[in-house]
């Protein structure tokens, strides 16, 4: 979606997911910039997911979910994900946290 972006932060997996990392990205030089993540496995970039209607907090949660094995890239075998069955509940919790984060950001500005 975007060609010009900057790296904001990186997340790294551990234990059984030590081969995973994710970068939080932000587009630059657009009328409306947005956030996304680059998913990396064994040092190879799998894909970049962009979240045009979400906050930086949302992208950070997605990156953390990927390195923890909660979020999978479509090309992954979902059986490697330790929390696959409880993913929906966990994503709902993270969504509520992100909503609170966004609310705090708006109240500070």
C-alpha cells in the first residue's frame, strides 16, 4: 500500500517463537499517514500489513501478537500458534486496551 515509511519500533519473539520478529511502521509524506507492521520469520520478511483506520497502539499490539504466536501470517501453519483457540478472546481484550489508549491520546491532545 505504501512505499515511504519509517520504522517506529521492533518486537522479537522468544522460546518457541524466537524465529519471529515484527516492526511497527508509519507511512510518511501522505495526506493522511497510518501505521502497520512488517512480519519477519527466520530473518525473511513475510509481509507488511497496513492499518489505515487504527492507532499506533493497535499496530504495536498486532506486532506483539505476531511475535507471541497469537497472530499468524496467512502463510503460516496455524498449529504452531500456542494460543490459537483463545485468540478471539485475547484480541478482544487487546482491542479494548487499544481503545482506552486512543481515548487517552485524544484527551492529552
